[in-house]
């Protein structure tokens, strides 16, 4: 039996808007094993960040269960939730706006420690902050600097140190390297990997960058308009993508090698509106293989062990 | 050399920004040539000077604090540096035009997209307003937007559509040289694929020369003929795609490739470049890359020289003075 740390069942988040009901997350289900990484991939507006935030209840879900280590997070009251959140942390996308500009590096990292009243004395907190800074590779001399004095890579390290402060078991990384240059991006990815190996952390890695997610994740779930359309172990997904959207997405990655002429699938149009979506396959309007069958919502089905696809035309295309 | 039909000839460009506190050396002795109809990729990380190079070519570097100096800057055979304001205005948008990175801010929110395309046509093409509007509609259709949407405002378009409008403006007067500054960075991959595909077709159709500014080596492999890799305001390696991708010479170029996750080999460990980009107001002596370079020696603190490897391939690295010097990637 696999050691499951997180199980998400039919998680749903609908927002009421003037024009109707916005289906941001629409019945998402998956499991995450301890010490593993699940990549959540998709384009802007597909609901990947909302999914991440709904799991942590930073956004209250409309429906569904989030079972973290045996407890449904959605049923906890405020103080229980506060306690549970020590084990679940978030690393934000933008290291420029997710750090308080009026606090020093050490104050930012100390904040979760103070909020949870972990230590009694200032000295203990400082010692812990120094330890955390060393873990993420921040020089001790940066202790009293402000975020604006630092570059993006170092700021993202602060965000990681802050997330690690409570010794969590599970971290959601929401596009942690999107704002960084490639050479810095590689430093941060290696750091996250090392931390995972040392501490047995479980990650949900949210990104739009497919080559990064392939490198980083054990399993990948591809999202489109609030739904998971395909989910498989990374190698399997890249070798045998089945859903037409996954195929198009993978073929669209520019590969930095010459002579590698791959067939590129250009999908027509742009992502359709998530407000009051009709009960048809969410990809229907852009799909090159759409037919009459696709006018009903497809369910995720397992086509090979671990490989799930939501498409009516599996086997036909 | 003089027989080459050059659309761009740039020699020894230096751009600095002088402020009270410090002088920032943004571009340091940059040379670039581009043959008509060719596409060159200008690659580098944030702060390498890619955008400043582009702005210098359009004479859009703000002065003060910017100081632009160079030995030669010719676009389409015209000397840009000594041009008066009238000539400059007639050159911009006609001989050379630019696609900006962020389509969300590059368009004017209070004019319709049709008006914004027609404006450039009307200014350059000696035609009536009606003809300009007609041309605007044709341009929209060319970039895949229905012509009847010409009367709509930028906020009514999505990000990918806005970028198409920006491209339509840039191409409206059939420029000889097009500078695209990270044209797809703000877009999703499937939309990026659409836009790149369209740019490739348009380039074939109009024989436009292109400078593609990007940090994405994948995009370069896709649409460029040549590559120039920039670091700290200068080109450290230049050559054809084949030269730079398959016979990499400069340690920084190698570092860039090693930092990228390999899509065909997910287990390969990333090897980041150690350290950070240097502060452009306080550049290291000699080769600006030497503090981060795994191959650096004492000699790298001396001024470096341009070295020609083949007819098309150039590198700035004096370690190649040693006959057996090679970098790891080269062995591939």
C-alpha cells in the first residue's frame, strides 16, 4: 500500500460573478504519495493556482474533500486549521511581491515562528532563522538586509526558508522559478530537490513550464479549464500523451536543439470562458478531433496502470 | 566583406548611463552585422543588455542619463547616429520597427486597434486616411484577426490577440529590419506556438530581416539562422545555429545550456552557473564572466580578444590561446 500523504477528492471551487458562475476548479481528484512530487501543469486561467490555494484553504472550496494525513482539512475549525497548516506550506510565484518590503530578511523568516509561538526567547528564534538561512544558501551577512537589496534568486530563497520554518511535510510550489533567469532557475530547482531528498518533503509543483515539470515531478496532471484532462507518471506522459490537449501542449515546447524537427500541433483559438461552461468536453471548441460524442463531459479513465485520460475518443485518434 | 548585403552594420557600440551615484556600463563594445533576409537571435539573461541594444538601434535610449557611442551604426545603408529628428521619425516604423515584450502595455488603451495600425501607415506611406484604414484591416487579417474587429479597443482582446496587433503595427509598413523583444514571453505555450508559427510565415513572405531578443534557446533554434550570446553588455559568442548549438565554444554559452532541463532526459542533473550576474556599474576586470567561469585562470583578468573559429563562428575567450583548451560540451 502506497503511503499517501494527501488525497484530494472532487475538489471544486466556483466563484459567483456578475455574468454567471465561474468554474475555476471543477471536480479535481488526485493523490500524492509521501516524498513524491506531483506536477500540476496548464496554461493561464486553467485553475492550477486556485487548486493549490483551495487545498490549503486560503480559498474556501465550494465542495470536495482534501484529506491530509487522514483528516479532511475542509472540516477543520479555525484553530485546528492553524495547527494543520504547520505541515502544509506554500512557496509563491513572485519573489518581488510576496515578501513584505518593510521587513528584513530575518524578520520575514521569523514571522511563522512567532505566529505559532514555537520558541520562547528571541535568541532561539534567531538561531532557528540562521539555521534556515544556511539551509537555503543565504549568507549570514544578509540577516538584516531588506528584500529590495536582493536579486530574484535570493528573494525566492527567502520565500523557501519561510516555508520551511515550521518544518512542513508538504509544500505547494506555485511557479517558484517562473520569474527567474535560467541560470538562477537551475539553482533553485536543485535546492528544492535537495531539500526533498533530505527531509522527505512532498511537493505539488504548479507550473506552465513543461520542461521544468518533466525534470522535477514524479507524476504530472494536465489541467484545462478547471479539470484534469490527463494524469500519468512523467515519463509515460511525455512518451505517450493521449489527450489531444496534452499532445498539442507537448508539441508546442520549443526545444533548444537544432535538427530536431518535430511535428507541431497548432491548436486553434484560445482558452474559452470558464463562466457557465456548457456540459461538453472543455476542450471541444479547440480540439482538432472533436465529434458529436464530445458534447458530453468525459470522465477520467485509467487506460494503463497510473495513466488517466478524460477523452471520449481514446483509441480512435 | 563589403559585397555582403547588410541590413544592419554595428561597430563598437557602447552605452552607459551616467547618474550621480554611479555610471552603469550597459553595452561594452558590441559588434553586430546582419545580412538581408536573415534572422539573428540575441540571447542572454536579464541585464545582459539585449533590450538596450535594440533601443540604441532605434535611438530610443533616453539621454540623459544614457550616452550612446559607436564607430558605426548603419541600418539599410543609412547612418543612424547622425540622423536628424525628421529622418529618424521616417526611419522608425518604416526601415526598422520593433515588437515590444509586453503586449498589455504596448498598446494605447484609448484608441481602437485599427487606428493604431493605420497611424503608422498614414505617417509613412503618403496615402489617405481611408487607404490607411483599409491597410489596417488587411494587416489584422494577415495576423489572423477578423478585419471587422478593427474598431475594437485593446482591452477587448486577449493577450495573444494583443500581441498579434502589436506585430501587425510593426509589420504594417513592411520594415526591412524587425526587432522582436521577447515577443512571446508573456504568452502561454500553445499561443506562443501560434505566434511563432505566424512570425515564421510572415518573414518568409516579406523577406524581413529579424533580430529576435529572447532568453529562450528553444525559440532561437526554431526561428533564427544565427545566434549571438550576450553577457554583461557584450557578445561573447556568435555564429550560425549549428556553430553555437553543436560546437559551443564559450563557457557562458555552455553554462546556459547546462542550466536548462533536458526534455529528453529527465534524470539529467541541472548544472547551474554559480554566482550572479555582475553589477554593471562595477564590472569585473578583463572577461566579465571570469568570477563565475569554471575554466577561469589569472589570464582571464586581462582584456579579452575576439577570436575567429571558422568563417561564421566567433568567440571572445582567451583560454583558446592554449592549443588544447576545450570546454566539456564541445566533446559531444
